[in-house]
C-alpha cells in the first residue's frame, strides 16, 4: 500500500472517530458467511463495519486526539461506526452472543468518551434511538389526550344537563 493511500485511510478513520460513536471488536474466527451477515445487519441499522490495520487505526486515533483507544488495538480489531451509539453496540453485542470467537473490546461514545467492554454491553441493552423518541412522544401525548377526554366528558355532561333542563321547561309549559 502506498504512503498516499495510507494517509488517506488514516484521515478518513480519524474523521469517523471524531464524528461517530464506535464499537471495537475482535472479529477473529469468523467465516465469510458470518462476516457477510454481520455487514448486512450493520448496513440495515446504519452502522458502518470497518476492518483496518491496527497501525493505521492507531495513527488515526492519535490524529483524532484519542490516544486512549490504543489499549483496544491489540490483535485483530474491527470498528463499527454509527451516529446512534446504541445501534452499533446492539448489533455487535448480538453477534458476540451468537459467535464464540467474536468479542467486544471497547468503544467510543460520540467521539469523546472511551468505553470498556462492560460499558458497551450496558449500552447495548438500552432502547434504540427510535424507541426512545417514541417513548418521549408517547409520554408527551398522554397528558394531552387525557385533557381532551376530560374536556370531551365535561362538554358531553353539559349537553346532557342542558337537554334535561330543556325537557323540564317543556314539561312545565305543557
């Protein structure tokens, strides 16, 4: 590989490290079918699965101002980049459960906080971004729908009471 190609790879990796959350994994022992399936699942979830040489990743981490990642860059290491930290952690943790030799090493939360293996596992158990948004919207909508129900019942009660008063007046006039 030429020096220019290496420099370009380092620059791209450094940019991804600064801008995304990352899960680092040991992918050793995966066959082609397993690798293809992992890449497919990752793509569907908006996660970019990258295998790069540790020396290039080390240089990219240093360029991105993340020298603490070096402890994870021992042995075969792949990186899963995502804007949604939970998505990458979930997919990699699921795969680690399915394949014995596939192992979580650590991660990087939103380009700044380094996570160890246990923290990545904990992150993988959180609800996904879409589910969290749905829960927030549902929580905000519940009081509003309750208010609508109360107002609807109040108006309905008023209409019934006015109907009864009208009937009483008609009965008195007759």
